[in-house]
C-alpha cells in the first residue's frame, strides 16, 4: 500500500491539484464579497535534508523549517496554501497569491488583505 500511495503522490503536482480544488470550491461557494486574506506561518521541518533555521514562535527557539502561505476568504476558511523558502517576505508571496485568485475568481475585482 505504501508503494501505491507514494506512486500516487509522485504522479500529481500538489500545487496544480490545490489550484484546481480552489476553482471547484469557488464554483460551489463563491466569495461574493471578493475579499481575500493572505498570511504566512513558520512550519518546522524534522526531516533529514539540510534546511535553514527560523524562529519557531510556538517553541520559542530557532528551528529548521519553511514558510507556509495561506489564502483565506472573509469567513476565515483556508482556500489555498503553498510553501515558500524560510524567511522569504510575504511581499514575494503576494504576486503568486494574486495570480491564483485571478485564475479562480475571474475578471471581477477583488481585494487582497495581508
């Protein structure tokens, strides 16, 4: 079973899958107010690969990890997320988040809060 799960995970691009799920989710329940919120969170990494350290606020110490960026609607529901290098500024994530919103939201105006 592990082999099949691994093969399935390697056959799908998780970012593309998540973008497609966002479009389907918005088709079922649109964000009528056009208000989206973007925020980033430190995510610790416990694997074997060398990774830079950042500040883990939960443990209050430096730990290896990366930054996860979340896209929420006005109700606070997480619609989409992606990872970026540790300590990269949120400003670098905003163009990517805007492109994802534009692709899913269409040509209608929207507001991005961060």
